[in-house]
């Protein structure tokens, strides 16, 4: 049933059901969290609407123009935190908070209690999400927001399904073996220096300047870390880590096909990851063939220069990866925001201010044979 068609009592009953469902195995925690959030928002809207109707009834009963003016004033004041976060007033106050680290002014503007870290202006959310979407690798991985350390099960081995003819013996029970990946968060940090003149910009210009750079650098580092997770996988799965098959072959027309053939059936949307310079090696192989043949098999190519270029890579180094990035997961225990620290003392003599940004995050490969590493052969020229 659509949330808009449910009563408050029905919504509260559904919330109670969700509280029980989160304990079930293999539950989609992201979906339940999103549903619970939507229910809370809907209940808040309904209760606010009821309160406004009651106020209108009171105004009509009293027949007082003065009361109507008070009601309009109250309605004007009753802005949501989302509306306030999008205002210039809040943006300017937030810019001052970044410098002073005194959150009293920012919190005084909010109409709803906001515990924990100070809510960022709406534009900061947009900057961070844009950085995510623009980072080709991060935009494709699985993303969660689970508090604390996170353990994710992956399938090591399992029997296939059986065809059971009526009247014959029942099929044997499935033999299922699971591994567990532990995702332990850590801080990814980036700091930049800006001048006192830049600080003087204030408002949106200052906030954009800081968050654009920090968001870009932190997401880039996280993407590199995920590539590192894949590169470091063994060719044999263990109880705490999935595996990634490896093929040792130079860039050629059939290189990607050789890697693709080693993926599991669950790797449904594979991509290719490589250094931009390595891309040129594959194009050269294509040109040398002197006929129209796509060495990439039509798969999307994502560039990440933390992988070495083929020509400069050492023997047995991973220079390209083929796989489904949904086999990697990123967990944000404290949300996707970036925490800012302001230091105007360390380099005060140079009229420079140090801005430190951090993001608390865990990352890991959580699916077996979701990726294949392509390695440089021994004896190949460097």
C-alpha cells in the first residue's frame, strides 16, 4: 500500500514490523532503512497537517483577523531544516562555523533539534554526491550506512539446484559454505592550505572552495583503495576473503575475453579498469589486427591511474581488472559527509590556513570471483 494511503496507526504498525524484520537473515537493510525513513517523514507531515487544520478551525471559530496574522507568522517561522539548510543565511552561518568551530549560531537557525554533527548546507550534500557520481568506480560499488564494524557473508561454495520428479526420493540438502568479510572503518583524510584572502570570501564561495577540493581528493583516494582491495585478492578464497582469478597475458585482442571467461555467473555487469596509458596498448593491438574488432568486448572502460601503465609495470604486476563493481562495498558508519577541521595557527606567519577534511569509511571486496586480475607476463618489455 502507498504510504499516502495509510493512516498514522497503519504507519506505526509498519514501523514495528520493520523493527522485527531487521533481525531476519539476508535482509536488505538499506531498503528497510529507507522505508523507515519515509514512514517517519510521512507521519511528521500528517501530524503537522493535523495541527494546521486545528489552528485554522480555531481561527474560524474566533473570527479574528488578528489571529489570522499570528497564524501566518507562525507558518512562516515553521520552515523545515531542509529549507533552512538551503538558505543563504544558513550558508553564511555555516561558513563562519567552519572558521570558528562554534556551532551555536548554526544550530540556532534550525527549527528542529539536530543532534550529533552540525547539518551541512544543502549545497554540500550536492557537492559530495556529485563527487561520488563523477568518480567512475565509486558510482558503481555497493554503498551502505551501517554503524560500527560490518560483517558481510559471501558464498564460498554451494550445490546447484536439482530436478525432482514426483514420486522419486527427495533431493539432498544443499551443502553451503560461507566466508565472512569484516569491514572495519578508518578515516580517509585530506588537507589543503588556503590564504586569508580566500577565507575572506565567506559564504557559499568559501564553502564551495573547501568542499569541492576535499570531496574530489577523498573520493579519488577511496576509489584507489578499492582498486587496491581487488589487486590484493588471492586466487583462492578463504574464510575471511573472497578470491579473484588471475590471467597473465599482454594487451591483445583476446586479453579481455580471457579475463571475462573466469568471472563467476553472478558478475552480471562487468567493467574494465585500467590506466589510461594501458588503453593505448589495447588500441595499438586493435590497429595491428587491421580489421574491425573490439578488444574490449563492448564493456565499459573505467580509468584509474593507481594501476600501473602496462609498459612501465613490473613482471606479474596487475595492470588491468575485469569485474562487476557491485562485488565491492563501501560502508559509511557516520554518513557520507566530510568532517572539517580548521587550523589558522600552524602557518599564521605565512597568512595561510590549513583545512583538514576526513571521512570515516570501510571498504572491501564482498563477492567471490566478481573480479579477474590481468597481470603482465614475465619477460615482457618494460
